[in-house]
C-alpha cells in the first residue's frame, strides 16, 4: 500500500517525489509509477529508510526513465520512507 506519496515539478523541470509505502516490500518491488513529463532523463538512485522487523535499515529508491519507482532495501521490509529529486526529461 502506498501511503501519502506526492510528486511535483517546478518551472525548471526539477521534480520532487516523496512518500512512504507499507506492506511486504521485497527487493525490487515497484511502489509507484510517475506519469509522462515527471520522469527522469536517466535512472536515479537515492538513499531511503526501511523498517525491517521494527528496526530501521538503509536501502535505496530507484526511479527509472519509464517512471517506475522501485524499492531496493533489505529483504522483506515492512515499510519504506523516501524522497527523490531529479530533472525531468523534456517530453
């Protein structure tokens, strides 16, 4: 389940994406898809915070050029919180 997740773009095509997701989050789980115009020009990877059995752990969030936001954290995490900033492609 994706909890409050937001995305926005300013006049300079800088996109900010952030939010959280909960449930069983395996490595590579797709947690969101950004619409056209809000996708990066190249794959972006950014640190994220995961919860594994009630303990905070480090991992990453990856946003690909097709707009898919994927979680790459600890195996079988129960939640993730993230924020990612990048420049959007011009399309």
